[in-house]
């Protein structure tokens, strides 16, 4: 009973371990990988934060149209009062303590530079949004190509594994025939060499699958310790390869790089307008409130300065507040001359605008060439896929014929190995053609600015 209990406990523990391992494995196809990447990739999160930052900057520019209110407070104490001599008498003038309180209100009425700055923040928001879109397009392209590279590595591994299994079968057959004296030693050796030659390639592709998965984990923001299982194979996309390569139209209107340059060109034009507003007058409304208090620490004798012969009066100490002073008005500021700095800055902005225009023309020509190259690669890959697909069928038929010939003693092991190798190579070329098409298509979609 103890042994039975221990056995059941071990089985339950192993079952729990297997279920936990299965739970830690993330299965993804292309749509799932893109979904995870667009939600967890740090680049996308940074782009979203940038949009949030520019939004606050835009609000701050709008708040510049609101009135501003500031308060002031000042306290001063006379260390030594001023002394005046009058009719042989020395009289101290002033008071010990002085307090000034004030409020100032300002409201821009005509502020051309402020209005243009608000328009500039709108362009900044457009540029931030476009950069976020560019990040998504680039990430989609990287994830898509990484996914296709994993499928190519996995399909190549399957093809090589099939070739290795065939080579192993041929080796077992040659060994059996050699031991029974029905085949020469050369057949046995060549079959073993063929089998051993495929093993390093198989291990290399296996390592390539692991590295490709690691790169995809980084792109989608997944912990590298999480097991990843990529579903699908390249043959699933064969139908799309046959139907998606007949549109030679090249439209670069949505290319994110060109759109960003267009927005930057608008920003330069707006900067030029802001610079020109330095020559325009500004008008602002203002209001001031002043409240003052003065007084001495102790009671003091006050003499009438207009009538010195009059009897002096006693002024009680303490702070005395006077009625507030209120003023409102308009302030007009007209720039007259500030040197030639504004003119020089305007010329600099104009030169930057011309440089940006030349940069845009060069980029547009470069993108047109890249798009045409991608379309040509897609067309070439379609033809290669059709040819390789037929080659796979012929290679399979050739391998069956060479196998029958070898079994009947009419063929040689060299012929059988050659047909098996041709079958493996044709399968690898077939998968490579599909991968080339899908990769070129992903690059073309990135160039034209396609988001999905």
C-alpha cells in the first residue's frame, strides 16, 4: 500500500508539473503575435506617452489666453528715520513700519505670437500621432517578418528531419544488404556519410528556430523565460501568394516618413509666421490693486509743518491701513527696432524649409525604388514557388523510382542518395520562395504605410 500511495503521489506531482508547464506555454499565430506586440511592446508605450505629453503642451498653450493674476507683498522697517531741521528744531520724518500689498491682473487681447504658438502645438500633436503610427507600422513589419522567419525555420527543420529520416532508412537498408552480401561496401559507406552530413544542418536549423523565437519574444514584449509555440506553416499562405501579387500600383501618400516630413514642413512655415509676428504690436488689458499700511511702534509727537507755532499733537503707535488704490487700463506694445536679428532668423527658417523639401524629394524617390523592388521580389517569388512546387512533385516521384530501382538491384545507392537530397533541397526551396514573397509583401506594406 505504501508503494501504491507513493506511485500515485508521484503521478499526481508529474501531472501537475506537466499542466503547469503547459500553462506557461504561449501559443501564437500571426494575429495573436501582433495583438500582444501592439499592447505590450515598450516602443508603443513610449509613443503613447509622447502623445500624452504633447497633449499637455497643447493645453498649456491654450491656457495662455486666460487672464493671469499675481499677488505681491512687501514689508520694510526704517532702521533710522530721516531728520529734518526746522526753526531750530530737529524733526524725524517717516514711520517705522511700511506694508504694501498688491494684486495684478493681465489679459492678452491682441497677441499674434500666442495665437500662432497654439497652431504650432496642433502640428506637434499631429507629428506625435504620426510617429506613434510609424512605430506601430514598424513593429507590425518586424513582428510579421519574425513570425515568417520562425515558420521558415520550422518548415526547414521538418524538411531536413524528413531528409535525415530518409537517409537513415537508406543507411539501414544499405547496411542490411551489405551484411547479407547483396550490396557493396561503398553503398553502405556512402549511405552513412549521407546521413551524417545532414545531422549538422539539422542541429543548426534547430538552433535557428530557438533564436528566431527569442527575437519574437523581444518584439512582442514577452519574458524570454516563457515557452513560445508558433502555430502554422508557410504552406498555409500559398493561396495568398497566388492571388495577392497582381497590383503594381505604388501609392506613397500614407508613408509615415513622408507624412512626418510634410508636418515638419508645416511647422517651419508656422515658425516663420511666429517670427514675423515679432514685428506686430500686442495689446493687453491690466488691472492693479494696491493696499498700504504704515505706522510706528510707539506713540509720537507730530508737529504741524505748515504752522510750527501750533501746539504738537500725539500720534498713537500701531499700523494704520489706508484705502486701497485700484487702477485698470490697456497696454499697447509696438516693436520699433530690434536690430536685424528677426530678419536673419527668418532667412534661416526659409533655408531649413528648402533643405526639408529636397530631403523629401530624395526620400520619395528612394521609397519608390524600394517599393518597385519589393513588387519585383514578390513577382519573382511567385514564379519560384510555382517552379519549386512542381520540383517537389518531380523529386518525390524520382525518389520513389530510384528506391524501386535500388530494391530490384537496377539502381545504385549514389542514385538513391542523390534523389533523396534533391527531394530535401526542393522542399527547402519551396518554403524559401513562400517566405521571400511574404517578407517582400510585408516590406511593401510598410513602404506604402499600410497599417493592417
